[in-house]
């Protein structure tokens, strides 16, 4: 199942700006007044491109075959078996061999970390007054699951769990293949054959990490640049 994780605040801010920019763009076209309108349009285009690149485009996509990290200008795809470690400080860091990929979003602020720490404190099970409602088992389980964790922590756990499951499945498949190959070979006396290396079953032939530039980000920047050049020419 495909999952996409983003910053909710950045997403809301981005779409609010897009609506604002669209309304202003229509107004500039309807009330076109020459160089002044072109300059205003250039400023609007540049800010809109930056908002798209930094707020709407970034995300972490969990797919069946790996995790796709969409940063402002570049996409990084890591197959699950290539993920070695996942840590969270201010942002999520995914390690694959000597490569470290930092996720633009979701990030953790100091205020969010402090709020998560407060949630981790033991809550009172009983109220002072009898009119206070007691949390249900489902609410208690959800609170325990999220206690002490930020959104970035939770996303990092999802990545780590999927990577671990993929490594186990790959190791099991390699062991099954090695067992089938050994069973189909010529039987040998005990101790006369060459035993397979201990790590042979876990050698899954890791797929390398893929880095690609984001075409959408490049198009947004080029579009904004074209409007700026047009404004300079007209003025």
C-alpha cells in the first residue's frame, strides 16, 4: 500500500498561497497596466514557484518496493533492502551504506518535541470529580502509541519497520533458493563438500539508491524565470 507523508502546516500554507496567487494573477490580467503589472506578476511567479518547491512538492512516499524521498529539487529512491538505519533529530535521516538522505518533511520542531514529551508523562486514570469521562481502551491504546512521539518519529518507525520486513523476506527467499539448489545437487558425504558462507543467505544483491532531479521543480523555476525576463524586457 502506498503512503504519502507531508507537513500538514506546509501543505495548508502552500494551498492557501496557490489560491491567493491564482486570484491575483486573474486580477493582473484583467487590470493589466503595463510594466507595473508585469513586475507584480514576476514577483508573484517567483514566490509561487518557491512555495510549490518548498511546501507542496516535498514528501516521503512509502511504496511496495521502497521509499521515495521528495526534497525540493531532487528525488531519492531507496529500495527497502537498501535501508540500513533511520534516525530522527530535527529531520528524518535514512542511511544506506555511506549514503545519508535527509528528508525535507516531515520535520520536528522544539515545540512539537516538548509537546510529545508531555504526552509521554503518565496520565491520571481517575478524575477529581465523578463527572469526568474515563478514556476508552481504544483511546488509551492510541495515546500510548503516540506518547512521546512526534509525527517525524512515527514516520521514521514506519520506514524502519518496512525495511526490516523487506530484509527478512529477502533473506528467507535467499535461504529457500540456496536450499533448493543444494537439494538438486549431487549428494556428498558429510564433511566432504564445501559449506556455503554464513552470509550467503542474507546476500540479497542490494539495489543501489537512485537520485534524480525533479522535473516539476525545474519547470516551476523556469516558468518563474521566464516571467521575470518578460518583466525586465517590458519595463
